C-alpha cells in the first residue's frame, strides 16, 4: 500500500477533569505572515497552512475542513475547523482553541458538524452547529475513541478503540512492578514506529439519538487479537455501515505473529447487528481487500482489491459485490492503473476515484452500465481525494508549486478552480522555480518521464549544481507532491537544479513498468537513474563537476548503491533511512512480506538464483568503491528500515576514510514529523550540499 498517505502529528493536550480549568489560550495561525524574501526558507515552508480532511454537507452546499498551522517556537501544530460555500467564496473559521479538532464530518442529516477533540481530557466525539456554535460532547467512552462514523439512519454510531487483550511483564509478574522488559514469542511485536502495546483496535457500535449515545457499546470483534482498521495507516475509510444501518463492513487481517508478518491478505467482513453474526465477504481473495463503500441503495459494495498475497504494491483493482446475489466482479481488466478513494454517485451509476497517471494524480469516473473508464482531469498536479457536491466535484489538489488546496471540479470539462485559497497570500510573496516535464530514453529504449525543477531566479547562462532525486517506495510515483522535507521548491530555492525521474518500478505508467523492479533491485531502475542524470547533465547550465544524489527509503538504498557504482559522476550523497545491508534488513524489518516479495526470497536459500541476485546488489557489497562525501540520516523509531542500517553505512564510510556525517533523530520514525526537527533537517541537508557542491 504505497499511497504515500500524508500523516499529521496532532498533539492532543490531556487535561485533568478534576482540576480547575485554566484559561484557554487562543489558537495560532499564519494567515497574515509577511516574509522578508521571495525565496523559500525552511521556516517559510513550515508556515504554510495545511488543509486536512475535507467533507461536503449532505445537501452539497457547504464544505467543512481543517487547517493546521505550526508555531515554530513552540514546536506545536494548531488545528481548527473552517467552512466555506461549495460554489466558492470566503471561508470562515468556526473553532479557535488551544487544542486540536480533527476527523471533521457532517452528521447524515446535515444539521451538525461532527469532529473529534480531547477537550474533555480524552478524545471523544463532539457535535456543533454549522456556524460553530453550541459545541456538545456526544460520547463519553472510557479511554477515549480513535475514529467514528454515523449510521445513515442516525440511530447508531460506530467507533474504534484500542482494547487491551495481552499481558505485560508486570501483569505476568505482579510482584515485580518496577521490571521494565518485554517477552516476545512471535513476530510483529513492533510496527512502523511503535512496539506492540498489548492492545488491538476494535470496532464498536452504540445507540444514538439527538446528540447523545444510548445504551452500552458492543465490541463486534470481542476477544479477537486483530486490528480494524489496518495498522499502521488505516482509517475510518476501511469501515462502513450499510445504508440501512443494519450491518457494519470492516477491513481486517485476521492473522497474527509470523503469519501476519508474511501476508497482505486482509479481508472485508460484514457484521449483522441483528443476528450478531460475522461473514467474510472476500474469502478466498488473497491480497489486500479494503475500504468497502456501498451504493446509496445498498445493493452493491465496491472496494479496493489486490490480487496477490504478499505483494503490497500490486495493482489496486475495482471490485463490486452484488449484495443480493453474492456475485463479485473485477472491473479492472483493460484498465492498467490503480483505484483510490472510491465514491459512488447518488444514482449508483458511476464511481469517482483518483489514480496515478504518468507523473500526476488525476480524477477518473467509472460507468457501471458499460464498465468503462473516463479520465476527468489533466494537468501538472495531484488530485488526492474527490467528493460530490451537487453537479460539481470537490477535490483536494497539490503540486510542486503549492500545498494542498480545495478545488471545485467541473465533471464534464475537468476544469478545476481553487476555492479555498488558504495559502494564496503567502504564495503571492514567494517566487517559485519552473517545473519542466521531460521524456528521456532509457538504456532499453523506453520513454521515461523526468521532472526537472529549476531555481526561482534561473539564468541559463550560469552553471548550477544539480541533484538527482531518488524516489522511495520503491513503488511510489514521483508525482506532483508537496512535502515538508523532500520539497523540490525548497531545494531549488537553494540554487540547485533537481532531476526527479520516474524510473522503473513506479505506478502510473502501466503495471509492467510498476512491477519490473521486484527481484531487480540494483538493476534496470539504477540504469534509469543514470540515464536521467546523464541526459540533463548535457545541458550547458548544469555543473557536471558538482552533481549530487539524494533520496529516502528505497531512494536511500539507491544512494548507497550509487555510491559504489557511479563511475565518478557524483560529488555528494545524502541517504535518509536507506537500506544498507539486505540480509540485516530481511531479518529486522517488521512487515516481512515486503522484503520477501521484492527480494524474491530469503538470504539462506542459496539455490534461489533471483534472491541471490537481489542480495548481491546489497550496497554493503560495494563499499570498497566508496570515495564520495556522504550524509546519512536516520530516525531511531524507524522500524521499517531500522536505524542500525544508517549506522552501518555511516560507520563503514568513516572506516573507509570517506568524509561522512550522521544526522540521527532519537524521536523520529521513517519520516521527520516535528517542526523544529524538520527545520534542522533542512539546514543540515543544505549545509552538507553547500560544503560539497558549491
């Protein structure tokens, strides 16, 4: 599941209910910020408003959304709720608190805005009027909740909560209350950035009427040591009521330990509230099956499905189940792309979704009558979500030149109009570099899309140090994304040209292009990288004596590999959370299915020729050729690629007398989420590049 879904780290302030309530500080925004220079800085990058989740009112007339602003000196993000007309116009801030509101939606009748807040001391569901007045706490669930959804019939709620089912060391040995240890008997004891905390995310339902819950909540997964939604990134899109409110469909991988570590086989289960029985709707389908959405009449269920077990970057297919007959239909044959964020039309004749499409993300429509697909939008941008608002679509969109904004899209022409304009004032003070789309021939005579990003004051008569950007995933398209870390405008603002190729192994260019990388790490995709930088380096404005290569995750692996195989092309390398030693990676990562599929096996099966070729391309096998300055960055809470990979690369570079620096974040994971650490990351990134390329 390489939808580089964007994580926001919300800081929830827990206040003791028994203590006197202190005066609440107002929220913080950067709406009126004035910058000293039109050139981007890390501080300016962190000053943009970040549009969060977006929801359209049932009548299609009003959009509610969140915006987060970061107060750098406090290292804290403030999130508030805003509304605006779906047809466009000024937006209105309707909350202004020291805490954060999130998971904002509309009640099914459109009379209330719903959201999660920790205002009471624990995260609970709240409602308020559409103008922000009369906020009222709806749930009072001990321990708080993590997600919620209303039944369309408005007689019930579902919510998710972590349930403790396993014993800690202190539970096993109550006479050792100060013992601090873990006892593990199976795999999956840690995931992404946290150790398993002996709890499991379960789905509950409870009665509801007139802004209050009724009765006692029912755990529909009682006693099960499984999670719904799926960890680490699943949300309430993986759980849904049927339109009649009588059933709950939820996504779950009902496996544990080593079985869970080596499989992607999640299923969609249907729980009957009346009979209290559960049925597996996707039994026998072996890949990821997730995110069920029901047609308005309840007759059909669409979902996102992968075919092959263990292949987390398999094609995401559109499947539809006839709820009356039980017939399942795969509607992807002939459509060579993925489907994301399925949304039914009100007449159940169409499904709207987004997909990767040749370097951008676009909105598509599926027509049920003739099983056809239509491309709705076209441009240099990423559409990341889509919803219906009357005869228009409401979507979110980003590009390399601007962060997320809310867009009104004409479904006939595909024209998109920015209606939120959250960052227009700040963007108007900045000068952005041009973004160019190039097609470059690869060594096997294929056409490869390469983005070239130029400095804001680009002068073609000058020579510029140039960076090859190595993408991660490995199967994450190099698209029109906006990042607080790998931000191409930030790089260009420091007078670098950036070359960002969509090398082999990325979606959006057909499944054959996407799948080629599996079992071929260090192969054709590395040749693609070199084809890209060699082609652009022919330009007279590129300083061939000052080329750098940078990247994270698989991109970090690419940097380590290139360091031993670049034939003196590069003068600096930066690897963030990269894989250095494949054997160590295979044995220490948490989702074992990922490396097992991509390496095509383990490192002790010497008769597996494809796997042995993979391990032969481990960067640590080429360190004898390392001779170029290297910056290694890693976070201690990165359990996908453990930080010892970075330490191994850095230590090896120093032992090889290669100029090297290690930037280590004790509290960060595979990403860098906190503000001041993010600014530090940018400063060190460019300090190292400037020392070696300027």
